[in-house]
């Protein structure tokens, strides 16, 4: 560049030199020319930079020559700057001035004769400073999606560079632009609800500034949650018509408001949208009610979350009059412990209750205030009493009027069953049910059922004035359920608790101990049918004249009027039927009444119960047949070889045996003999001799025990069969009893009239001792004189146990010194015996 400048400035000089040189050459030979000094030539002037920062150093160099080979002195001159280490030499260090601008540096080449000058212009400047970001302000939110970015204008800056990113490290550029001439830029197409980071730096000829401080801004987004103002959270006594207010939210278009009685807003009371103002007038809220409310804001870019839920409670009012629920008005049969209930009243803080026996509440029984619950427990109320009650409410704003007065009538107390006890056993088919007396009860009702749900009523009775009722005709060996209630003109009690009882027979109970353990139709046949063989010593029933006896009995029974006529009707009546004579000769009626009418009738009832217990069909017919059968056998055994008229079987069979069956079909008769007289079959244990097949230890006997009215343990005792023993009996609490008696026993039959076969009994003294349990004979001891068995001991099954076996044992000592021993089992209606002789 310096060479070109040199040529441009010395064109004419150059041409002159050329022309002169040419002419000098042409005339050299003609004459010598004087030598001319050549001016120094600056060939090149250069700088390592033509633009310098203030106070910076540049390296300048100059290339010059002298054609005369003269020594050159090169000096440097600057208008503003200076030189480090001197200003002479082909190269110098130039120190730029401290202020910007242009500086002209001149270099002079001097050969001592002539000087040559050349200049160079350097530009001195400064680096631009970092711009200061102006708008949007750092951290500004809700910036529009088209935004004008602006920054401070920088002196000496020629252009600017802008960067916009979604991260602080500027790894994800949204926008990058260089060469911006203005200090602002319009940025478009931004995303909503996004944060952007931006920076700027300036640039000129001398370099690039540092990046400005990084600014951020957030573009427009859904508005923020509103902040609720009034009412304050949990504020009370708010008017039912009032304003609710909230803070304004920036960049909002509208608000939504919700008010609910539920904190979860399951049901919305007020739901308003597109509200412009930050307040809302609420009308017609309920008194003393807690409300929950919330607000959210909306704009073009979405909606905020709901505000924090706030609550308030409206002002109260005097509470409503409560409505009574139960007992309902005029309700009867209300329990003596009852819970009074009423509706929850609006705005009530507490309740008061009054109870009285009069409708004017002149005398208040219960006067309770401050109740929180809508119920009140009453207890120990009177029986069938009218009660009046009412309720009122209270809060801090006042007290309500009393509710409507309600009336209820308490029930009668239900009776308690006293007998039979629950699940009682051995209850007779005719029994008396007992219960407690209830105050103010006028009558009672009972129900007896075959099931516990009382869907199968067996017996019911109303209007019972006493505390007991007799129930007859109960099925034997059946479980019954029963209950009782009390009544009067105002109320009827609830049914008592249900009790059950198990009915057995009057006479047969099904015990597995005592003589009932061996009781059986065959047992009755052997004991009663051959009863008379114990009078005397003839026990061989195998070789008995059955045919002769049976034909004679049939002859008399088939045409009874002729034998009676020959005997005499009056004699027949006074000897056999009516107890008109107590002489032994004419008292044949006595065994007719005891053994045939009473004993035979009782056996009919007991056998019927046995057949029922063992589930036989037609138990009544079977029992009647069994009874008539063993009585016929008895008549045959008593007849023996006799042939002729005999009115005894006529009276026995037609009058007393049939009469006994008919008599004991009556429930009252059976109950009287079974429960009042405790009539029982206490027959012995019939056994067959292993030696000769004779029947031993048989005999039909009965016992009667009548309880003395002044005691529960002592009884008058009577034991009869072919004997009659009277005495006392003592009953223990466990049901066992001990009886002892003294009397007479038949020793032999005495024939009074051979023509009529009229007989009577020889009698001897007899002592008896008996031990029983629940009227089932467990053991007996009989002592007499001048009889086949002078001493007779019977121990029945159930008294002695040997493991799982409980046999019956018996023994007899005869007047002839013979000893007979026998045994029985409960599963066999007869036993076996053997004599020592």
C-alpha cells in the first residue's frame, strides 16, 4: 500500500528521472555528467492493525531504500499517540492514545541530503460495553406471546447479538440473531405458560462485549388462585344475605364461585360462572348453617385451581319447635324402660324435656335441661300408667315453645313363669301352669304350643283371673312350649319368656331304673294274671287246668244273669258290688275296688302310656286288650278246677275291669290318682325257676302316698295287692323316698261255699319297707309269717351297678326253710330264679 502511495505522489518526478537518464546515456560518450543525489524511497509502511483499542500497542514497520546507498535515518511522528522505546528505526512500538479517534503517523526517511515522508492513519477506539437489558423486566410474568425485547443503547457499538433460550445455560435456543442495528427486537411465536431466558451483547470494529446479565420472563398462563377475603375462614354470625369478596387476580377474564354445605362440595348450593367483579351478593342462606366456598379465575389461556376452601357460619335464630317421634301419641304397652325420641330441631343447641302424670304438668316427674342428643332414657316407670311428655329447644338466641304434648301408657309387666321350670321333665298330661302375679293385671292369657314359634298352638286360654291354669289332655312323651301375658283395660303385656316342659305319662315315665325299668305288658301279665298263685304254694303254671278254668269262666260270662239269679241279686250286690258289709265273709267287693277298678284302671292308663312311649299305633286299644287279657288270666288262675256258678268273674270283668278302663280314660281321674295320691305299680320281679319252670316272686302290688297338708316331705302310705299295709313315707329332696308300713297279708284262700265258689282270704301280719325314686320302686323288704315267702327282698335295676350293667336281684325265705334267689334285667320283662332246695 505504501508503494502505491509513493507512485501516486511522485509520478512526474519519476518521468523526469527517466528522461534525464535517457539523455545522459545518449551523451555519455560525448561528455561526462555530474552525479545527482537520489532521494530516499519509502517502499512500504505497515502496521499490524489499522484499528486499535485505546492505550493499546501496535507494531509499525517501514521499508525504505536509497539508490545511492546512502545511510538512511528513519523517524516516526504521531499526532496523538506516542512511541515506546523511541521513535526511530525501521520498526517501532506505537502506544495508542487514551481517547478514541483517528491518529496520523508520519514516517521520515532522511539520507542526510534529502528527506522522504510518508503517513499512515490508524483508527483508535474502545470495545463496546455489555448492554443492560430493559424490558421485559427480569422475572416478569404474564408476558404476551409476542413481546418486544429492549436493551440499553451502547456507545461505539455498531451492532448487537441476541440469544433467547428455554434454559439458563442456553443449550436450547429458541432464537439467536446477530447484526442487529437497533437496541430492541420484536419476538413472536412464544408458547404459553413458559419461561424464557435472554441475553444481549454489543459489537464494533474493535471487538465484542461480554454477554449482558441473563433475564427471564414467563409468558401468559392461566391465572393464579384467587385469595379469599371475606367472610374470614370459620367466621360466625354471618348474615344470611351478605357479600362475599376475594382479591383480584392479574390477567383474569372472569371468576367462578361455588358455595356448598359440604366441605367436599358433593352438593353445590350456588354455582356461578363468568363473574367479572371480585364480590358476589348471596341471598337466602339458612340460619345457623356452616357453608364452604371457593373461587377460581379464568382467562384466555385456561383457569386457575380452586382457591383454598374457606368456611363461614350464618347467624342463628330461635330454634324450631321439635317434633316428637316415639313413643307416638296415645301409644300403649310402652315398656317400663323406654327411650323418648324427637326430631332434631334446626338451630338447637340443647333440648329440655318434661314428664308428668297429668296433662297440665302440675306435678313434673322429670324436668331435664341441657340435653344434647335427641333422645332421653326413662326407666322404672309404673305399671300401666299414663304419662304426658313434651320437649323444647334452646340456643343462644332463645328458647322455643314447648312441643305438642304426647301421651303414652306403660305396659303391664309380663309375668314370670314359676312352674313348670324350663325344660322340666316328668310333667303329667294334666298339669297346672303357674306364674307370678302382676300389679294392676286384671286377667292373664296363656298359650301352649308344640313348637317354640307358636305356630302349632295346642292350647290357649284368655281371661284367666288367677295366676295358674290347668291344662289337660297333653300328649304323653311330648315337648311343649308355653308363655303367659297379663292384661287390663289399658294395656296388654308382652309375652313372658318362653319355657318348655316335657310331658311323660301319669303312671309310666320311661325311667331306666326301678320297677319301671322292667315294666312291660308281659311283666303286667305275669304279675297281675297269676297274682293269686302267691297265696299258697302252687306256682307251677305249666300244668295249670287252663281248659277247665277257661270253659267255666266263659260259661258264667256268656250268660251272667243265670248265675247271678241263682246266687241272688241282693247277695251279688252286697257281696260283689256295693261295700255294704265289712265282714271278711261278705267283703269280696274290697279287692274288686282296689285291684280291679283302681288297680286295673291304673294299669290301663300306664300300659297305654307304655305303648305310646314305644310308638305303638292304637295304644288305647292295645292297653285295653292287655288289661282285659291279664284279668281273664287272673280269673282263670283263681277258678282252678272249679266247675259251676261263679259270680266273682262276672263282677270283676263286667263291672270293675271295664269300669276301671272307663274311669281312667278321664284326665281328672288319672291326675287325681297320679298326682294327689301318687298311685304307682310297685309289683315284684316275676322270675321263672331254672330248676322246674315255676313262676316265683310275682304279684301285683300298688302304692298310694297322700301328702300331709302341713308338710312337703311326709306322706300317708298305703301298699296293697294281696295285702294291705299302711304307714308313713318320707320324701327326700333328690326325689327318693322311704316308706314303711304294717298291715295284713293273704296267707291262703278259704272256700266259703262250694256251690258258688265263694271264697275269702286268710290274713296274717305283714311288715313292709320300701325305697323308691320318683315313684319307681328301687328296693323292698316284706316280712310276714305263715306264708310261702316269710321274708322277701327285691332290689330293682338301677340301684346296684356293675360297670355298665345294673341287674335286679331278689331273694325269698319260705316257711319251709327254702331259700330262692333270682335276678332280672331292664331289657327283659321277667327274670330267672333258683331255689336251694
